[in-house]
C-alpha cells in the first residue's frame, strides 16, 4: 500500500465516530474501505486512491468509555477540493463498524496550504520587524558619529582637561571633572574646562584674568565647596547650577542648556543658598515648624465663647467675614515706584525670579519654576519680581511667605487679597 508524500498533501479530512460496543482500528479502517466501495465510482475508490498515492495513511484514534468505543479519523489527501469533499461526505454514510452499529460525523476538511500561508505571513512579519530594527536612522548615525568625534576632541589647557575651544574662547565654562567636560563636548559645548575636584589648581587665577568664567556647579554640597574655593582665588562672572541632587555629568542635553541659560551673576548667586528637598531640609531651619508657628505674632485673637454669644443681635457691626479681610497696604511712594521700575527692567527677558527682603536687600535670583522652594529660605521676604505670568502657584507661595508685593513683567492671571500685584502698567 503506497504512502502519500508529505510535501504533496493538500487537504486533511477530520471525522469522529461512535460505536455501540468495542471495536479496534482494523474494524474502523475496514468499514471505511468496504462501505464506501463503489459509491463514487472507481475513480474515487479509497483503495485505488491509496494504492496510487493520492490518499495517505489513515490515522485512527480509539478511546473506550463504559464499554463503548469512540474516536477520531484523519485522512490526508492530494486530490482537488471537490473530490476531497465528496470523499468526506461519503464517510458519513457508514453505519456499522465491525460487529457494532456506529455513526461517523465529519468535522471538516482542512486546507493545509492555508495553515502554511498563515505561518509564512506571521514569520515574514517577524523577520521584517527584526530587519527594520537593525537599520538605524540617518540622524542616529550622524549623532553617534558626532559624539565620537567630540569625545576625541578633549585636550589640555594649562595642564587641565578642556575642550578644543578653551584657548581661543572669550568665555569658558568651569566644571568639576573630566567627565563633565566630555558630557558637554558630546552636546556641542567646546569651551569647558575641568578643575579636577575640590582642590583648586593655582592656574585658575590666571585663567580668570584672561577669560570670562561661568562656573557650572553640581546640584549638591560638593558644588557649594567648589564655588567657595574657586571664588577665593579667581574672578567669577556667572554661576550656573545643575538641578538639585544631580551632577553635571548626569544631565541630558536639554537640562544642560536650560541650566546654562538660567545662569546668574556671581555677586547675586552667592547670597542664595542651594535649594533643598523636603527630605534633607533641617526642621530647625524651616519657617513652618511647630515652634516657628507658635512664636509668630498673631494679628487678632478671639475669645473662645460659643458662637451664639459672640454674634448677638445687639452686635450687628461685626460679621465673621471681617476676620479674613487683610489690612489695607499703604500706597506706593515715588521711591518704591522707581525701585520697582528698575527691577522689572533688569529682569525683563531673563525668565527668572528675584527676591528682596523687607529692607529691599537683594536675596537671590532663581528660575521661576524654583521660586516656591527658594522663597522659603529667605528671611522676611517682602518683594518678589518675576519675568512671567503671576499665576496661582506664584501667588500661593508669596502669600505663604507673607510677601507684600509681586512685580510681574506680564499681566497677572489672577488676583490676591493678601499680596499686591504690580505690573509695568501700574507704574506709569
């Protein structure tokens, strides 16, 4: 009996059978050949088709439950679809298997080529996806190439690690270590120089006389130490700082250029302490500790009598709303107006915020987004100048710090009952 080649199988007939008694595989196969003989003519006789290799090996699986046999039948075929369907339908005419009554039900005819096509398509998708990920974009290749070139450009200037443009640049950026210079080089900043740690090299004094210095500090205590030591031996013009808790070598390109853009003059930066997080801020320095709240003078106190006794019909001159009305601030004199005009003009276009205490002494300048943290570190802040919209966050932080005036270069988005908001229009 010939076998069909697996490569030529087109269809697979799947059927199930149930018998009233015990049967074996030869009984099932004999019923298939015997009871379909002559039904469809000699051209579609199962014996002849299997002999010529157009029907493959018939697979039979039998299970017995409570003395009755049931199972499945699989018949591979290389015929066309119509002929295969005829043979499948002929199987359902079988009503006896061996000595038992039986019934065969065809589940269907499976096109094996469809299964192969689905596998081919799924596999092709996987291969194509893998191929596309292996081909980098032109911009990625260019950036990798430029980073490699910039990293190789690090040189020495007066014995210190530096970028290639330090010797000719009018302004240079002073960093802590060689890794900081390499990071700046990768992002196109070629005028950086490293001091090599907290121990200041003596040649920095000479360098500060030949160039304008911008110190780029880490956002930690090490940055404070470097600033103090460098300030003692060199003339510093500007100070830029990494975000709190980060080092310069950890910054992204956007963070580097944001920090350099928000640099402040050295004489202004030295007055403001570095911003601290809630985790490392010492409780005794906070303005909002329990002790500080207890010692703050109260503007107005009320007795603890019941509400009905405090607000009687005879006393109609007092309403609960009055306790929330702040005292009216005095009008601005000419000296204060001139001071406000000067500060607004100086801050125009910087996108920064400046803080002054009650004596109009400058306390420091920070980016607007860090104002809410910085204002808590200033004792008795009185005037806040912002080159931005006076939004709810700025007003809320100023109210919490008991600020008297907010000077803004732009129109205020909201109002406040506790802080007077002043714009350029109000000073005309």
